[in-house]
């Protein structure tokens, strides 16, 4: 599609390459991001806590992912087809619906530079008295073993995602790769499968059980967004990798328990290995769009998840993390070992 100059409000084309403009880059750097052209990386709050000796991310508790060796990044940091109302990041700039393959960075270039940025961000914790110096040195001098392709924007918009995933798989230190998608690029998911480039675990965000709620929560830019998402949902059932449906509940928008049977019917279509039910968290720029009361307590999330189980006989309760207000359910019939310990190849 053609893009007007107005649509490039915070994206620049310099020497025929897509880059986040300097003003926006400065804001991202101030907010604790590492930026390279159109890609970004961040040390998340739970990573910081793990450095200080506290328990790590719930992905460690649920699946065995090493929090301290996790690098969360996005090759499409300023690109998304939705303006989700619960997003922690600014969404007003999300206007471009296509990243030109001839104007994006190569996967090796992205990872090389983002790892540099990851270590630059890590270096700031070296003087923290709460951080074990031996552990810090080991992490800082090593390489990430887990890559979470999420952060901000929509990673499936990056046209060379298949090559990026396969490059990550080729790195000696890589043990696992997670990819989180909003489901708006089902053709990219098909491409990943065709090129044997699916991640270790594929997440599909599910924020509504009907079209009207979908529009209110996701605020999509595509006119056929619901159809696109449903194609991605159907893809989950045949994906040659571990799959997760992640439900984010918002009290004023999609928490209605009377709709739980509708959620269950959609989940049956995707037939994922896991379902994560979590609360919206009142953080970042989402606080300008939603109220603190829209956050649910962990007890409410657990109650909702157990009500959902009544309509999903093939699933069972697996685990929960109270701090992150999340409960995970596991598919008994499409069973996989919850623990990710084997090296990704």
C-alpha cells in the first residue's frame, strides 16, 4: 500500500532504510529501551527483579525459561496493525501497515546490534548493591539463551521474520524462542511453517470472544481484522510448534462471565497446548486509556479460569503466578511436556 508523508510521522527513510526518527529514539532511550534502526530491546521489570535475587518471570515458573538470559526484543518496534487499548506503549503512531522488505535490516545485523544494546542496558545494574557480582559477570559476559520476540509493535510485520527465527536457532547459546502475535498476519505464520522457522512457542493474543468486543479492545486498523485473526486462530491447530492462547482480561470490557462459553468455543478451534489467562496491568500509557479498577485480582483471574475449564473438558489447571496475576491451563489431549530444556535447532 502507498504511505503518505504524514504516516511516517515517527519513521524516517534514511539511505533507503527504515529507521525510528531521532526524537522518538531519544524518548525510547530515556524510557530504558535499546534501539537500532526499526528494532528495539528492553530489560523488563521482572528481569531487573531477578538480577536483584528475587524470583524471575512467570515463564520461568511455567516453562523453565531462564529469566536472566532472556532477551525481549522486536524487529518492528514502531509497527502494529492494532491500537490495543491495554497496551503499555504509545499506539498513536501505529499507522504503517507494511514494512518494505527492501528497506529493513537483515536478521544478523538486527541481532548483533540489539545484543550490544542488551548488554549496554545490563551494564547499568553492575553497580547495584542488590545484584550478585558473580551472577552479573556471568550474565554480562555470556549470551542470551532465550529470545522473546514481542516487546512493542507487531513482529510478524517484519518481512524477514522467517530468516530471523532461523538465524536465532543457529546461535550456539539459543535454547528457546517465543513469538507473540496479534494474529493480523496469518500469511506470515504460514510462511514460518513452510520455511521450518516457527519458534519454540507461538503465542496468539485473544482479547475478545466476539467481533464487537474485539474492535473495542484491539482497535484494529485493518477492515478485515476479525477474519485475519480467525485465520491465525485456525493456524494454531496445525502449527508444528508449541502453541499458547493468551487471554488478557479487562474488567470493563471483556470480563463478563456470561461470555465464557464463547471464549471456550474459540479456544477449541485453535486447540493450543496451553491457555494463559491474565489480568490487564495498569501500567505505562495504558493508564491514560483505562482505569486502575480495570485490573483484576489474582483471585478473580483464577475464578474466571476455573469457570472456563468447565467448558474445556480437554484442559486442566497447570499452574499460576500470583504476582503476575496469571493462570495457565494445559491441553491434556494435545499434551507436551511443560518444561523447555532441549536446545532449539
